């Protein structure tokens, strides 16, 4: 009988430590706004190297609060990349701002820093770089532009927990930075995110905005500003505390899996692996993405991989070609040709820290067979 196996696309890494801390929370009366969120915030701020951290309900809400803190309003522009998860541009729309896309570097798939400055106008308020797939953007040059043009920088580090550029952790460069902890990220709180900043005013604003616009010293039913419920609960925070204690282990496991993939895939014709910028001192592997040769039919590759029990995903569809961006802004194919060419060829393979070497071997063998069939 044919071997039936299915490799998961991703999976969380949960141990007795996470279970014990979550259990501990469940034995207290504090399921929200208790001591766990504060412990999580202290640990995260110290890990990233920022003064303050504000935990929030997810990465998207964190990005929204940063865009609001940066003072973005109707008519204001924020420069960002079209090659990302849709939330990294949606957060600008929430405040009525306009995302101004800059095409990407075809090697690192990050925003092309050389092309940022030509997009700066009198309405530009901020740059919102995304460290895509866990690879840091060129933050030295990007921060220099921001300083010269007096722009705020909001790092979307939702895919890059623990990544380092020239020995410095991502999230420590911008005015604010956001990490996300959905179950497929490097560490998880189930749903959750965190904002880090050195600016005490931003920090106070985040704490108020996430908590219905309440003031630090106000009463429960006193609302100073239009706020939201973007709080992170104590159970999620407990997961975060435990995962952050294990962060080196989590990142190392993922790095090992990525290494197994790279070793094998570099020998397969028709498959290109990701280039890592020489100034990246630590890649934090979020997903393992390959680029297929342009002549290969990606949908067929995906379909046939699926039949082998190997799921894969076309990460990402360019944001400017999402239906409501086309409707609202009139974007069309060809507007960001590098992003579009890359997005047609990328394929995310099963990837998480718990993947075994023989499973990686199986995925690579399947990919080689599927591609061989198409080429032949
Ligand atoms: C995951 C992710 C987010 C949003 O995180 P959520 O927690 O799912 O809201 C934002 N930007 C990027 C690039 C992401 O990958």
C-alpha cells in the first residue's frame, strides 16, 4: 500500500513549561490585566533592547496603534512594501492614511531602500519597513533616510522575532516596532502581539488606546480618548513568558530545519533559495520560501505536492493587487514589477521547529520529483 503521510505546514512548539504557566494563571482570579502581561512586557522589552513594551491582542492591532501614534491621518502618506501580509498596509488605512508602495529588492525580498527617497513628499509621515520572512531590512540606510527627511519609522517585525542586523535586534531601530505571535510565528501566544518603543509618550498612549482610551490613573468608566479593546489576556501572556524563556531554543531549532532545507534544495534545478544580506547577523526563520523557475507552473507544483502529502503556500500575493486595493487605489498589474515577478514564483514549504530531518528530506524528494515531471 502506498505510504500515506501528511506533513503539517506549520505548528507551535509547546512544552510542559507553557502548560504549567497557563495552568497557574487559571488558578488565579486574574484572567486579564494581571501580573502575567507585565512580566511578559518586561521580558520582551529587555530581549529586544527597548525601554518599553506594550502587549496587544495581535500584530495587526499593534501596527494600528503605532500608525495612530505616528500621527497619521487622512491625506498623510506612509511608505511601505507591497510584498507583505495585507495587515502591514491595512494598518495605514485604519487611520485614513495612504500607503505609498516601494518595490522590493529581488534578492532579499525586502523594500528596496535605494528607491525610498524618491517617494517622499510633503505628506509623508513615516516609513513602515517589513522584515519579510524574518530577514532584516537594511536598517542602517533606512534610518539615515528617516532622519534626513524627519520621518517616523514603524518596524513591522511581525515575522522577525530575534532577527539581527549588524549585531542589533530588529525592533530596536524604529520609533516603534511590532512583533506578532500567531501560532505559525517563531513564538506564539495563540493570538497576540507586542509593541516596543523608547518613547514614554508613545508607551502611555499604547496603554490607553489598547484599554478603551482609559487613562492610567482614571476610573474604569472614564474614557479620555477614542480607544479600542486591544488587550492581551493573562493566558496568552503566560504563553508568551514561557516562549520567550525558550526563545533561543525555538530559533535554533528553526535555523537547523532551514539548514536542512537549504542543503538539499540548492541541488535541485528549477528551485532558488532565499539570499541573505551580508549585514544580516541573524536570520530569524519565519517560513521557508523557495522561488521556482519562471517556466514552472506553480499551481501544478502545489497541487502535485499536495497529492504527496506536502502542503505549500504561495506567499505572498502583492498587497496592491488585492481586490479592495485595486478598487480603492486603481492599482494594476505592472505597477510593482519586481514584487509581482517574485510573487508569481514563491512557494512556502512546510516549516516549523518540530520538523524532523527525514520529513525535510521527504518534502525535498517530493519537490524534486514534481519538478522533474514538469520539466521532462
Ligand atoms: C503575521 C503578520 C502580521 C499580523 O499579525 P497578526 O497577529 O496575525 O495580526 C503583520 N504583518 C506581517 C508581515 C505578518 O506576517
